[in-house]
């Protein structure tokens, strides 16, 4: 499951390094046209996934999550395969849109593992799975750029789609879904309105999803600008490599730390780990605006990757503790939607702010989003004692409907 999540997450971002170059091969377009459509083609996948992810979670809760994994896995493989044969910007846009429709693989896989893991060990197990998702998103651009340099655009898409198809086939053969029921769990189905009511009435669940949104917005606000920032810091001829290093070193820090953060969350509480990681995120982001050479930036990005390793898996484990098992896939789908929305808004906000105030200002903006997330978490935990009875009532009401 780790390999499958890594490949699926990487496929969503691997087009980043060469998207504008690939679009330029379709015709003699102006720079403004290429930049505009690069944004459209990149963003449509996350925008569509933002709308569709909860539906995949809901279908998985009702009909079995392994079936959804196979549908979405092979769907992603096919859409990426045909991208290699696209002959116009419109065709590429449509294929990226279709890819967004079938990007329910990741939240469904998390829901599958989460449902079969007891709450006491949820942090450790989900952290292991999440390393594949987060690392795939971070290493995707580096993999994509390297493959294009080696084999060209078309074979990059074909090789990537083949790898995802193989990973999906491994899931089909090697993953067995076991039906798990909680005590006093109702077997009735719940409407989307009822699940949304659970999320918006439960302060902690809503807080976790808002935090997911702010974290992804902060992450993606700077990512498209890293290459330009690296160009300001160095005069090396290997600009593409150094930009890829600054981008992907975060993934290395993530891989090193994620499992440890998950274990720590199981021992002391995932809320405490989230607070620690959010504070460290602020401390790692602000200094990046003051670096004077590329190696300082790489070091700080590595430290940032270490704390990122604790954020997403601990939030997922927290949802595992808060949401009823019978609607957990759909709840995780909504959480994934909040993250996808951040993936769309982040690059837009980063581009706008850098245009007005410079790239360094984007680091301040990202740090401020982590501070906002920290404040939301603090106040939601501060009122936890007051709202516990209310939330238990809401959860019980959903279970016994």
C-alpha cells in the first residue's frame, strides 16, 4: 500500500517541472498563453479531486474500499497513459480533469488501513502509510523531471502509468479487506447531510480539517516559486538540479521522521504532536526568507520536512479517534478535499503575493498560516472538556440513526 500511495501521489505532481515545456510542444504559443494554461492544467486535477474525494469515501464505506482502490488506481493509470499521446492543450486539460475524478485512491487507502487498525496503534500504522503519500508528492517533480531528461515526455507518461497499474495489481492480489465493526455500531447507512452535520457540529473534527487546509496552502504557496528563489541564491549551471534538491530534500526529512512522530503521537497524544510540529513549522519557515546561499535553504527545507512528517499522519490518526468507523471513509474524503483545496489556493496566493512583495514575503505568509492553524488547534483543545459530551452525543446520534 505504501508503494501504491507513493506512485499515485507522485503522479499528481510529477508534471510540475515540465508542464510548461510539454504545453509548448503542442504549438507556437506565447509565454503568457503557456503560463495561463500551465496553471489551469495543473490546478484542475486538485479542484476536481476536491469535489469528488468525499464521494469515493462514501462509496467505499458502503460497497468496500478495495473495489474503489482498484477502480481509481487503474483509472489514474489510464489517464496518465493517454496524456503521453495528447496532441493539444485541451486534450491534456481533459485528461488531468479525469485524473482528478479518480484521485480517490489515497483517502480510500487510508480509510482501508485505518478501519483495520485499532485506535491505540493508529498513529504508527497510518504514519507509515502516509509517508508514501507525502513523499510521493514531494519527490514527484524530481522523478518527473529526471524521466523527461532521460526518455522524453511520452515515455515518462507511459512508464509512470505502467508503474501505477502494477501497484494497483499488487493491491488486487496482495491486499485483503476485512470487515471490522465497532461496538454498538449501526449497520444503517447515513446521508451526506448527516455526515456533514457531524463534521460541522464537532469542533475538533472541523478544526482538524481547517488545519489540513492551512497546512496544504502553506506548503503549496512556495513550491512553484522554489526554482526562481534558487536562481536568486546561486549562479550554478545546474539550476534545475539544485531546485529539485531544494524541493525534494523535504521528502527525505519526511521519510526519516514520520514513523517516529506517529509512535510519539500514540504515546503522548496526537494533539500534542500537532502542536509541536506546527510550532516547529513556523520556526523552520521564517528563516528561509533570510537565507543568503542555496545550502542554507536546503538545510532549512530538510528541517521543515522533519516536522511535516508529523502533521498529516497525526491528523489522520486524530480523525480515526473522532469519527465513527461506519462513516470514516467519507470523513477522510472530506479531509482530503480540504487538502486538495489548499493545493489549488496555495500556488495562486503564492504567485500573487510574490508578484507584489517578492518571493521572501511568501515565507512569511506561509508561516502565518501555520500560526493560524496553531491558534485553531489550541482553542479547539481548550474547549475540549466542554465539548466532549456534545460531540459524543453527535457521534452516538449518527451511529444510532
